[in-house]
């Protein structure tokens, strides 16, 4: 099996490959079938609205339709290719952020989410494929500098209406309270204003329906965690 054929299968399922690496024991990748080590891990997700268009056509119901759709789609690819599927929404949570650093060019942004030099903040991980075989990966290039280091104005930190993003971290209660107020309608309907202020990867910015879906999902998850 070649890495290019895996990438095509991922694309056919409506996603894109967002990097791959050969795990070590320190990466926390669960073994396949409980005892077979994973020799190659490929992260799967989206950049921009392309995946959203596929999801809108195929989505089902339920409380978490995108998670269910991702599980079905990624699971089918894993089954067809003889690999295992891993998901960032399963509990206990897997270290997807650590895997992202190992797999590609993403680095933390001032907002806490990872930023990509091309996609900006408009990408997400929906799953990962693990294989027992050590697939040949493209030669890695040095980690590019974070686009945040050369961003003098850092509009992401000054645009949030309630100043939820600071050097001390992310003030979740302040953000949620704003989203639940009339003043927060802009962020709920169009997506986080701080995220939209980032000048990197604007051509991949989520469409309003996609942004609204994720903001509503964020609020539901917060409410569920605080019951």
C-alpha cells in the first residue's frame, strides 16, 4: 500500500490528509486490535468549506451529526484499507494536538487553536488512520515559522468583544456568556469574531452555515459539560 492511494481514499470520503508520521511509544497512539503497534498514523480532516458541502448532502440526525458522519466515513476508509480509526471526540480524549505537531506544519496560535501557514485557523481534525505497516512518507521539511510571530498587530487578540483571549489563556465563561446574549449573535451566526480577524488563510474561511453549526455545537458541548 502506498501513501498516495491512502490519500486518494481519504479524498474520496470527503476529507483531506493533514499530515502523517511514524509514531513512537511517547506519542500515545493506541495499538491496533489491542496489541498491534501503529507504525504509520495519518491525520484526517478539512481545510475550508469543501468537507462541509459533502456533509450537508449526507448528514443524518442525532445530537452530534458531524461526529457520527465522520465516524462512519473515516471508519469505512479504515476498514477498506485494513487500518484502524481514531477520533478526537472519543473519550478519554486522544492527544490529537500532539499528533498534529508531529504530523505537519501546525503550531499553537494566540487563540489556543492550531494555525497552519496556508489554511490559517480554518482547518480541523476529524479523525486519524493507523496502519501496522510503515508506509513511506514524503521527506519532511523544516517546521516553518509560525505566521503569528510576524503578525505585529495580532488582531485576533484585540477583536473579541469580551476580551476572552489573553496571554493568560481563554476565558471560556466570558465567551459563553457573550454567545448567549443578544450582543453575541454575530459570533454565533458567522463564527468567532477573533478567529475571523486572523489575516492568514482567508480563502479557506468557513461559510456562515458551517461556522454557525460549529458555534452551536460548542455551546451544546459547554452546556453538557456543566450539567
